[in-house]
């Protein structure tokens, strides 16, 4: 199974691509704004994950100080 994400500023161009995909027998799915935001959040969490543990109290004190 292979996947692709297509991003277009033109609704017309995207619709043409989706129509072509359906004619070729490719399953399509338009992502909602919420699904796009979820993907971005997951990516940010994966990028920010360091595997290191921090002291919660120190972290909260630092946040309150700024």
C-alpha cells in the first residue's frame, strides 16, 4: 500500500486530480482541517521528542517566570 498527500491552492486542480485518481481505481480521501491539524501536531510531537525526562516542578517554574 502506498500513499500520497496532494496540496493545492486551486480547488479546481485538486478536483481534477481526484477525478483522475478515481478513474484509475485509486481510493481517495479529502482531509478535513482537523485531520491536517492532527497530522501537524503528531509531526511536531515526534520532532520534539528527545527521550529525556525533565523535572516537572522546574519546568513549570521556568514557564511561570517567563
